[in-house]
């Protein structure tokens, strides 16, 4: 039988979604041990005057 612990962490980055994911895992690892995988659910971008900013 497998046992999972699911947590939700929000993160952002000016550089990339990979950087945001790394920051989220680093932060969560302070209180949750043995994180083995992550699931990136949503990505979004800000738009101004028809351009992604």
C-alpha cells in the first residue's frame, strides 16, 4: 500500500517556471521530508498592451 502526502505550494519567478518550481520545492523541503515528485498544475503570465510582460 502506498501512502502519499499532498500539499499545495504557490511560487513565482521572473526567470522561468522551472525556477519557480525549484523555489517551491526548496521552501517545502524545510518542513516536508523526502519529496520525490512535483506536479505543476497551472502556469500563467501577465499581459500588458498585447504583450507578455
